[in-house]
C-alpha cells in the first residue's frame, strides 16, 4: 500500500477548431506538457484530464501509445513516464425544472472506452472539440451511460454560484437531477471545505474530492488529495473511493475557503460584501448580488454533525497567493526544493529563510501554521492575504 497525490480535474483547453490553447508566457496546454508539469513541478502521481473526449486529445494519446511513451495499465489508467493519467470529460447538463446548468465529471478506465463515450457524446452535443460542453441528455441518462461503460461519475465544484449542483442547479436535493447510487464522489470546489459540505446530510455517504479545476499549468494541484492505494490505477482509485481493503482518501488538500472566488456574498458590480436580501448595494447602489458559497450552504444545512471518520481537510495557500513571490523567487524555490508540495508542507522552515527574502519565507511559514490574515473572496474574485504579518 502506498500514498499517492492525485488531482483529477485538469483542463487541456481547446479552441473551436480543436487546437490546444496557448497561454501567454507559458507552454501550450497539450497532454504531454500537462503531464510533465504535474509530475516534475507539482509532485503529483495521478491526474485526471477532463478534455479527453476531444478527438484531437484522443489522437495525441493514440500517437503516444504508438510511440511507446504512453502505456495502458491492465487495471485501468494510462501510464506516462512516471505518472498515471485517468481520461475524463467535464460536461454540462441543464435538466428541465433546474435553475441553471450543472457541471459533472466522467472518468473511464482506458482509451477504448473513452472513444466509445466520445462517439456517443458527438450525437448529444454541439461541438465535440470543446471542454465543458452542454450535453443534451438528462443527468440521469448521462449517469446511466457512464455506468454502462463502467465509469466514475462525480458532480463538479458543487457549491459555486454558477454551473453547479447546489450553487444554482437544484433547489434542495441532488435527487432532483441524479440517481444517488450512481454518484461516486462529490467535488467541493475552491470556496468550501469538508466541514462546510458535511452540513448537508445527503452528502455523508460520498467521499469528498479536492481538485484544482486547473485551466493553466500554474494552477495544477491548487487542490488535490492524498489517496492510499495498492497501485495508481483506475481500479484501485475506484476502490479507494469505496474504502475497499484499506484503500481510501487519507487527506484532502484545498484552499482555505476564504481564498475561493465565491466564498462570501457580494455586490455583483463593486464586490462589496452584501446580504442577499438587501435590494440595493450600500456602496454603489447596484441591485444585484452574487450569493456566496457559505451563505448557500447555510440555506441547505440539514445536519448538525458531519460524517464520522472523514479525512482531514488541510487548508493550504498556494505559492501564487504569496505577496512578493514572483517568477524569480518561485523558480529559485523549485530549484532548491523540487516541488511546490514540498515547499508548502515539508521543507524545514529554516531552509526557506536561506533561499528567499525573510518576508516571503514568513508568509509561507504562517500559511503552514494557519495564522495568516485572509480577506474573503466573492463574486468571482479570489480572496487574498493581508499584507500585514503577525
């Protein structure tokens, strides 16, 4: 048995022609570049890439298989130079009677199954090349297709105000759109943690996932989990979700919810903190608010107690949030300590002071200890660290 670091929600990103997106100042978001970055700079052992329904991504994976660089594992998953890839797809449903679209994640054991799913999807969406496309079937029909192909089905970032299960999709319960027994896990999103989500009774039977939802290389492993498995394969991942033979999620690493983009309710125009019941913003007079995750969960609360024996949620502050830590110091830290995970959690504190200026080292140390002063995010703006150190 071994512990593996896992982030199951990484986008390749496609243009309408299927071409991989290129981020200014960064590498193109190809399958190969994502794997190298996740493995070498982030320290991950397993990733889920959720644009694998795209024919261009399938072609790239087939080319890597032919070259012998990508291997299909007997127990599911694709092995690429030290890292396991779980092929997946993020889709959007919009069932009749819901308040808005809902994003879901679907994962499969191998490329053959992913191709079958992609061919089926092509008949139910408008552009097979793009990520997070609306699929014109019901949530239950999509679940049944995923299970017909022995896949995993996970509602994505379930509390964010837009395009999520509880944020705007359903009124009260996931049973309004899904078959509960066909859900394999619940992805929390960046603005909620385990304690918040466990206030909803119907979620107690599911494992919680903390994934990055990364649309760029830098954001890979912004959130992730440590999973204890026999091997880093699709089969053992599924067994860990079900806690079979001692396999399980042992730790969730996620943003402090205050840093998430939608934690608190704010004015939609000036982002001043607001109350959803107030008719006019006290700061700018605007008449619309964006309800925060914390407030939405308080509306949905059905339990005073969480599920017993949940893995600990370890709140972290990614290096990109640290004031004054630009590319120069980021690269220097990586040169000395290897991966961002090591810097955030395990490098001796004294060693940090030897590599970066004292103030940057202090921020990282206080982030580890949970003593930083944080200003809550909302309305699509991330929270931030106070410039003042204790």
